[in-house]
């Protein structure tokens, strides 16, 4: 028997060491991907919340242009109804019959239940909205604070509606 032919392996075959090295590399890459994936999803949720806050803000401006003031909604359901064109402005908002055109494309948002829809952030918490009334001698009319409580559900608001913002608690103030 020829010693050269007994040590010869078929073309295209892998040795055990090469196979183990390939499996180890795949395991290391998989571990890296799984370790950074929560960070990637968290950043994606934050970006989505920012985009939704901007869309709600545009709808609030359209509402103000139509009615002359922002909605004085006291809860997330009233905010949704106002931006859906069902409630007019005022301390006790009147139900509009017939309703105005919707100011917001609600189909692009998470709405919670069908019976009590409200605009939900990516963490399934309602967006927080506060109507701000400026009394004379203020030179401007009303305003609002709009924010998401973020993934931890603990956004902080100080005294007159000032919003403490950080990387995970997104807000908008007008």
C-alpha cells in the first residue's frame, strides 16, 4: 500500500479542526448579534415614538388652525377623539355632529382597544398630553406638552409642565 495515497483526503472535504473553527466563529458572531439586538430594538422604538410624536404635533397644529385653539383633552381618549374630528375645543368639548375631518391618520398608530381607542406609544402606554392655558398678560395663547413615558414608564414633569427629557423619555412642548 502506498503511504501517500492513504493520507490523501477527497477534494473539498474539511478536517475536524477546520469544522470546529467554523462552528466557533459562527457561535461568536451569533453571540455578538444577540447581545446587541436589544439595543437595536430599543433605538428603533425610540425612533418610532419620535416620529409618532411629530405626527401628533402636526395633527394638533392642524386642529388649532381649524378651531383656533388646541384641544383641551383631559385624558388620552379625549385627545384621540379630538384628533379624529369628533370633539371640538373648549373646557367641556362638544361632540361634533357631523364630525370634522380627521386631523390624524389613526391607522398608523397603535390604538389600544376598539371600544376605547387611545394613541399608544411603542411600549403600549398612552401618549401623555397636557393642554397649557396661558393667562393674560401672556403674549401668546395656549400651548401643550406631549410626550411618551418611555420604556420605563417613568417620565418626569416638573411644576408648570416643564419636561425632563433624556434618551428614553421623548417629548415635545409647544
